[in-house]
C-alpha cells in the first residue's frame, strides 16, 4: 500500500518550459530547402564556425549555474538538508554533517559544492564580458549578469562572512580575492542585478529576474521598502526556470534525484523541534508519498518522497511572481500594515485554490512566524529556507535555537550550532584568506 498526501500543487513549479533558457545548436531545415532527404551537406551537428567563443561561454555558464545551484550537489539540496526541509536517509558522513549543522571545513562534499558555485560565478561573469565584446548589446548579457548575481545571493545567504571573490577573466591574469563581509556580498549581488537591468536589451524576462534578485538581496540587508519597490512591476505569472536535462552530464534535477531516485534525502516533519510539519500538516502545497515497503539508501529511514518535482528533467524555479508578492508582504509586515500583509498572503492562497483565510495571530512573534511559515510552504526546496532562517535572526531578533533544528538528531547524535556553511579549508591557499570573519547569522 502506498500512502500519499496530495493537493492542488503550486502553479509554475513543475516542468513547464516557459521562460527557460537553453543553447540551441541547430534547427531542423524545412523539406523545401532540400533537394533530397538523402543529401547531407554537412554531417556534423555543430559547424564550428557557426558559433562564437562568447556563445559557447554563454551556454557553458548556463550549465555551470545549474551545476552549482540545482543539480545533485548544488546549493538547493544542501540548503534543504541544513535546514528543516529534508533529513538524511543516506550514508555519507559528510552529508550527515550538513544535516546535523556541524560541517567541518575539511568536508570534501561541501568543498565540491563551494567550488561549483564559484565556477558558476566566474563563468557567468566571463560570458557577460565576452558577449559584450562581441555583440555590444544583447539580452544574453543581462542574463549572465543575473546568473552571476544569484551566485552572490547564495554566497551571502549560505556561507559565513568572509568569502573571497577572485577573478579569472578569459585571456587575463588570475587575481586572488579578499574576504567580503556578508553585507558586502549582498551589495555585490545588487551590483550585478543593476548591471543586468542596464544590459537587458529590452528583455522583460531579464528585467523581472534582475528585480527579484535585487529585492532578495535587499531583504537580506533589511531594506524592506526598497525590496518591495524593486518587485512592484513583476507580474504574478512570471517564473524563470533553471533548465534540467538527464541527457546532459550532471543535468538531473537535484531534489528529485537525491530524494526520489536515490533515496538519500527524505522529506522532514517537525525536524529538531523547531522544524515545520512538512508531512503531517498535509498542506496541499507539498505533496508527498510513502511506500511502506521501501526505505532510504541507508536501509532504515522511511523514504518520504516529495511530489513537487517528479522527473530528472523537471526544471526548477529560480525566481517568480509568487516570490515577488511574498517580498511585498514582508515589506507590509515590517511597515506595520498588518491588513495589507495578511491580504497578500490570503490572495496567494486563494489564487492557488486553497480554502480558508489565514487569521491575524495578533502578536509580533505570531505574525513573523506565520509569514516565514508561508514562505517555507510556497518556496519549499527552492533554496530560500536558509536565507529566511538567518533573516529571522538578523532582522527579527530570534535566537538560533528558536528557528533552526536543535536537540538530538534522529540518528542519535546532537545537532550542532552552525547557522552558516564554513568556507572549505582549501581556500586557505589564498594568502588573503585566514578563515571565516565570523560564523554568526
């Protein structure tokens, strides 16, 4: 017997292809253009001279971004593990450290994730430079600035203060980076999003993406009114998806692969006292299933499969109009306009066909927790949760033990006290880096 929790789902979070990006190497030729179906002018799929170096870098940067953010080893899966979205049903000790919030700087798994995110950053920045040199103006330049901006978002939301950002321009000399504080990292993100707005070349897709990314950085800095202003023009139905394709090396949707396909993560439920009841609440925004005859990769943990992503090819939302409305709601909450705040949250629920309005809890703590609970449901497994929990500490005054999983881990050990990822030890090869500036939120 298979047990399932099903609901309406969330629009725009399945494998819709709208507003996706891909590198098209060739297009089918109409039959009228050929003298014979058997005549082949060039048997190669890609004619080398038909694509420039900058376009190759553009395509590579898209792949690198997917690898660093939403693949099997990308930021999204580790954010879910570190917070209360997933628990470990695998066997890797390095991943257990993530689930326990006790990551050592010698953790090889997390070293790879750190390197991949830097590769995505450098790749996008180099592609933007090369596209600018070749084309001058092109919406793909805005796209590369946007993807670079989101890598800084993840560095700011996920890592400790002090990440160094080196540069390695094509044809230039490598430059070692100097440590940037968390606030400086978010400012670097905003600089990239401003550059994206300036180079979008009329693309509303890139403009909306830049405005959501900029607002995400502004939220992290406590600039709530500015964040709401940034996303005011983003339509409700906007969604930008990171493309996945199982036929590409490392192209799997990381959440589906690690949870459903490999059984290494399982959907959590009230993890570590503070975690949200992602299973038992039976909220329609998170469908899940349990096959009682199957366990996780560790051969003992029940395997609860999320059903938001149902294929290795499912694309992942990077930014959406839904997120824009949640940002506006938080600005209303900060401003003390509680009817407007609650009205936005209830409108989102109504738009998704959810029955029943939320009631105002009537207290500051109740309102803040309700707001972040709603964000957790809407944005489950999209890489937002760690930034949200840190923001609850940074801007709303909560203690670490008030929001992160704490106490005894279900595998028998105790949770650690980390609220950020440490920078991996190999970064000490950079003479400018001597360790995290601090490990606080």
